[in-house]
C-alpha cells in the first residue's frame, strides 16, 4: 500500500479493532505493520532512525523521530505520520485491560436491551445444540429444550428471558433459527406441541461455535440421560396467600390491596396489628378477639352475624387465611421466583394394566419440577432394565408421560426421593408400591 502511494481502494473493512466481533475473541491488539521494503526503509528508500542519545527516552514515551538522509519532505512526512499512528495505537494498548473494559462497557451501553437478549439467546441456543443435545434425544420438546438445555447454558450472572428479546416467544425464535440459519427443523408432532425433530450438525455456524468455558462450580453439566451425570437441585416451594376482594378492608391499614402476595407470617402480623390498633383484644380473656363490623364482614358467615361476638386467635388466623387465595412460590436455583395460584401439582405415579394383564407404570408432571422426562426415563431404564416410552399427556400442553414396563413405583420413588431430592409431599402415588419393591 505504501509503495503505491496509498492510492486507490485497497481494503474492504469487515470489522474494526475493539468492535463487537473483536469483543467475542481473545481481545488482543492489532499487529504492528512494518514499513514496505524492510525495517528502517521509507517509501523511496529513506532511512528512519532514532537519535542515539534519546532512543530509550523516546521509546518509553511512545514517540519515534524520523530523519531522512535525502531531502524529500512530502514522502518523509507520510512515513513518519504512519509510524506515529502505530506508536499511538501501542500507547493506547499499553494502558492495559482497564481501557478495553471501559470500551466494552460503552459498547454494551449503546446496545438496546433487546439486542443484548437476542445475542444471549443465540449463544445459549448454539451452546445447547453443541454440548447438551444428543441425536438420540430427538425429537425433543421445544419447551424441554429451553427449560433444561438452554437455561443451563446461560452464563453465570445473566438471566435468559425470551420475553425481553425481539422474538417474545420461543416458537418465533426457533422459526428464525430454522428459516434464516437452517440449524434445526421444528415440527408439531402433537396438536399444539412443537418438537425439534432434526438438527443440522454440519451447519457451519454450529461447527465453528466455541462454547464459553464454564468456570462456575454450579454450572449444570450435560444431561446425557444417565442419572449419574445429571446435576439437579429441587426447587424451594413455599405457601403464600393473596389478598382477596372480601378481605381487602382488613388489610387496608397495612396498605395491602387486593392481589398482594403475602407470606403466612406477614398475614398473622398484619392481622395482629389490626386487632391491637383497634383495641379488639377481649378485656376479660386475652385469648379472644372482639368482632367489629370489618371483621364481621370479612370473616363471618351470614348465619353467624348475630351469634358470634368474639373469636379465638387461632380461629381468627385460620379464617383469614382460609378466605385468601392460596399461592405457592417456586424458586429454582439461579432463576427468579415463580408465583402460581393454588397448589403446585405433585408428580403423579400410577400403575395401569395393558393387554394380557401386563402392568405399566405411568409418571406425569415431571416438567413442573423442571425434570426432563427423557432423562428420567433413561435413568429408570438403567435401574430396572425395562423399556420405557414417552407419550403426550392428553389435555396438558407441552407435557409428556413417561411409561415404563411393570410396577416400578418403588424404583421411581427411590429415584425421585434419593437422587433428585424431591420432597415426599410433592410425589403422589408412592403408597401403591409393591412391598419390597418387587416387580410384577
């Protein structure tokens, strides 16, 4: 370029130093470009040298003086200008990682939240296909792929939320990955339930994707179907209560309106404060609370209006919670709490008869606890040496049933209780196990 006088179009810029593509790499500095014709040679043979007595000092300051033996000011200025630009670049690099980090932060700030989430979605998608999904797992429910595989690929400190992306829905994102990138093929095997039926493992984008190193000790390992390779931590489930329209007058003094979610201890505390603030403790017996018009409307039946004048504290609390909407808070490790109305569905284990009086064990609602039915089925196969299949759960979208030959309730219970650490109260049907765990 320099020998031709830097004339004409010589470079088509694809990406630049410290841009977004550079941030995905090793973040190294650009190489130093030597002058054409060898070291110390200018465009027309001029020699660039540093003055001997100032060489060390000028190198520390990142400056270089060019002295031409032949008098040609125009070309000499051009060579020196190029050398000084390289020196300035090296000076900027010498400031260390701090400058790079600031630049990255500025670039991130310039990005829209949707763009950041879109990039994270693609990263987790490629990572999941590259290191989590096996060909033997296909077809794979799209909901299972997101919940089990993509979430586990989310880097520590970040949270995958498809609603905050430009796609808004998983189906639209997968449609983009299918139509624009030809990475997967999605098909509706059951009405309303989509599955990934094919993955293009030879896709260039997938082959050259480099999964980020998992330095977090709590990063979930690949689920290959063997129970010994599956790291699973059960959710924390707590009962909570939502303020109903009927009870809103009782909670207004605490600024809690209809729909507010409260812990049981908060409900008791608010009710206690209401009773004390309104001087409703029975003067003759402190175990009783006098019923005022508000408590009458909120807690008593119409038939009790003229009969009940006071309630015991325990009765007061139980009536209050009984007239509130019961909810449950489910917290999976590394995810935001999920509030569900009513009781959480238990994992249901049952035994059904098939032709010739053969027994089959049916397991459902594994997805509620973010357990992959395919992984559980494979683990059970290894335990009992019996075949298993997955079937759509009628009337339950994005859920499947695990069917395994024989009465395997004892083994299923052992797997869920001991390996996955699911509390017994969230498993239904354990009482139907054969004594001694014998198969029939």
